[in-house]
C-alpha cells in the first residue's frame, strides 16, 4: 500500500517536473512546480516526517511560489523568453542530464546506493516536531545562530542593492 | 541531550564574537553618521580589526565546543590572523577607493566585516554543517560586495551569484552523501567511522567528488574557475583583494580540515582527484594569464595558478604540506593585497585597470612602481621574496612525498607565469609614459595607501628573508590535524 502511494507520488512529481521546464508560459511552469513540491511534501509524510512536509507546504508552496508568481507577473515575462536565453546549450545540457541519469540508474540498479537507517525509531518519530525543535536549540544552536547572521546580511544586501538602483 | 555534553564555551568563539560585534556596532553607527562622513566607519572597522588581532592567539581551545561544531585550535587561529590582516588592509584601502568612485556607503564596511566573520566560522568549523553556514555567510556577503561597484559590478555579481549558488548546491549534495555513509556530519566522528568502511563505497566516492568540486569552486580551481575573472573585474578592487586572498584562504582551511581530518583513510582516492585538478589549474592559470590586457583579469588568472600550487600542499597530506599551505596563505595575503592596492591606485579613474595604464609608471611614480615590481617578483616566486619561500616549501613537501611529476608541472607553470609578471615590470620601467598626467593625490590618500603598501612590502620581504619564525608557527598550527 505504502509503495503504491510512493510510486503515485513520485511519478506525478517527475511528470510535473518535466512539465516545469517544457511548458512555454512561465506562470504555467510555476504552477507545475507547485504540484511537484506538493508531491515531495507527500513523500515526506511517507518517510514519517510530518514536520518537514508541513514546512515544505508552508515555505515552498506558500511563500516561495507566491513570490515567484508575483515576480513573473510584475516583470511581465513574455512567453519563450526562457528559450531565447538557452542559446545552443540545450543539446549539451540534455546530453549531460542523460549521462547523469544513467549513472544514477546504474548505481541504484546495482544496489550500490542503499540508505542506512537513521538514528530515530518509529516511536521517536511520533514526536517529530519536538525532536527537531530540541535538536535545533541544543546540538545545532551554533549553526542556528550563524543562520541568523546570514539572514541579516541577505536583508541588508537586498535593501542596499535595490536602494542604490533607485538612486541612480 | 544534556547541556553539559554540548560544551558551551564562550572563549572558543571570542575572536569571532568580537568581529560580529564590531560589524553590528558599525551597522548601528551607520544610522548616526551623515552621508558625507561614511569614511569614519572605514576607520572604525579597520582599527577594530587591528585591535581584535592580538586576541586571536589568546583563545586556543583544543577541545571542540558547541556539540563539536567549533574548534578553536592553533590551526584556526593561524587562519584567523590571515583573515583579519587581509581584511584590515582591504578595508583601509577601500576608504579612499570608494571616495574616488563616488559611492561611499556604510553597508560596504559592515558587510566586509560579516564576510570576515564568515571566513572565521569556516576556519574553526569542525562540522560539515557549521562549515556550510560559514561558507554561506561569506559568499552572501561577497555577492553583495561585488555588486556594489556602479556599472560593471552587476554583471560580475550575477555570474558569481549564479555559479556560487550552484557550487553551494553541489557541496551540500556531497555533504548529504557524506552523512549517508557515516551517519554524522562531525569531522572527528566521521574520521572514526570512515576507517571501518569498505574500500569501494559508492557513497564515499560521490561525497569525495561532490565536496571536492564544491570547494574547488570556492578556490577557483580549473575547471570551476569561470566566475572568478568576471567577478574580480566587476568588484570594487579592494573587495577583489579580499576575495582573492581571504575567501580562498578560508576555502583552503576547510578543504584541508575536511580531507585531512575526516577522510585520511581514503587519501589514495582523493589525492588522485586533487592531483589532476592541481596540475590542470597551475598550467591553465599561467597560460591564460598571458594574453590578458586588463591587470585585474591578469591577477585573477595568476590567482588561479597560485590556487593550483597551494592545492599541492593538500594533495601531499603531510604535516609539511599542510604547514606550507598555511605559510603560503599568509604570504599570498601580503603580496596579493599589495598588488591589488597598486592596481587600485594606478587606475586612471575611468573604471578600467588596463595593463597599458602602467606604462612608464616608474618615471612618474617611482615608489609605486617599485612596490609593484616587488609584488610581481614575489608572485612570480623569485628569491629573496616570500613568494619564493612559499613555493619552495610546497614543492619541497611534494618532492619529499614522492609527487615528482606534480612538482615538475609546478616548476614549468611557474616558469610560464614569469612571463606575464615580468611584462608588468617591463611596462613600468622600459616604456615611456603616455597619456594624461596622473591626477595629484591628496596627502590623506598618500598616507592611507602608503601605510598599506609599506606593511605589505615589509611582510613580503620579511617572510622571504626570515621564513623560519612563521614556518615554525605554521608547523605547530597544523599539529592538531595530524595527531588523531
């Protein structure tokens, strides 16, 4: 049963991901990206990580994609604009993607890539959010604080660059 | 997890906290200073860094703190000194550079300080996640700094940002594989687990290749170098100086720590990969620097070639090689910041730093030409300058470990590189002066640049004539890496 759902979610995710890069209208590809993100969120639920699934929906589907759609609409990106900027690299890029895909397929098929089980048991995972929160504020307190600096720099940088543009 | 096992130790982070505190202080001060007086922030930042410098060697903690995320050992202290010195120099020359560019701003200075803080986080990172957040803090600051030059900055910043973001993705992908095979991101725990792994572990190979590629992007090694000439050319020249010295040194610090501490058991595998990258980088940087017309682009390719040479010290994976990497980083900080200072000063103000601008410089500005010649000689690796000693130590460690072919390639690339360094000296001394008179410099300009040039020149010469003092410190600094 679980495997069936996994295959449904992953097939929909792959199909929508292909549609993201192949449709011409940027708004449509943004919408397909939302479908792709939702499938990934569903897979997180299958992996017993409801917190990650919720975050995936809130942040990626909610905040990031809305911003993305806003940007597309405000900048009024025309159709096929993306294709113009590809130059002649699409063949090379496609070839590289196929090579990478075959390497990944070969490794998975041979059983070279097997994921070892994590440190958390099913019972520990029931308190998913609690586990993440506790880890974030104890073991990962140092990188957590550094991330706040990164956000500060990003905020200052975004404002600075936009305001300079306005001055000119 | 109880709190005691986290080993919260404020002293291990004190130099870093001081730099972050300085940055926040400058950020707040920025609100109270009127538009015309932003240069005061530059003095506060540069002098603040100089004041923090003596504290760095005072707080050495050999035990990892913050749940194993931070290690403030002698190794990270050495690199912190390199970062603080090069950052103080870069901020000092920025003060006049920004005034001439007409884009004085307070943000510039504190983002520069945040970049320095990011480098310090990288050098003292004992965990792949800690390393990554430090790298992001540094890169994020540099993306903004590169874009701060009016006109050309945007193009360089965009290229740097897109490729930098991609390289961060590759690095994270590699880190995820490393977590996959070891179940930990801590460098020491990984070292203990890696010994028990079978030889042909696919996860490990993927992790090695991806982490290696991610770091190679940051040190601008061939074939991951494409962003560097454009970013260097587009950035304000003092930022370029810090980008080529500080960010590279930080990347080498984590490169060495991850490969030498966490994965020494697989030295056979990763040294082959880095051997090829190192050799290709040296040859490519030296050859492509020759046709460059722009002095910043030439220095960018020269910087690529130097990264290849420094990489040799990591390939060797011995105490001698690692200490040569540290020594080289310090020497490179002096000579490259010096070279960029002259480039910033010699540009005619129209935005381009063409090599032909230097024609006949010796007749108009004899001291400036002399300093430039000294830095070029040092970058080329000619005795008695520090550039020679740095190259010598790296080559000696490679020969000692039996990497004869790599050493031969390094010598050949150095010989090729001599051509374009010598051409700069040729332009300055053998050609007649052309074009408009150089604008008169105010006394203020002369003093600020003079201080930086004299200090970098003294560093370049002193480290070359009497290298043993610093080399001893470097050998002791890499001690913690090779005892476990």
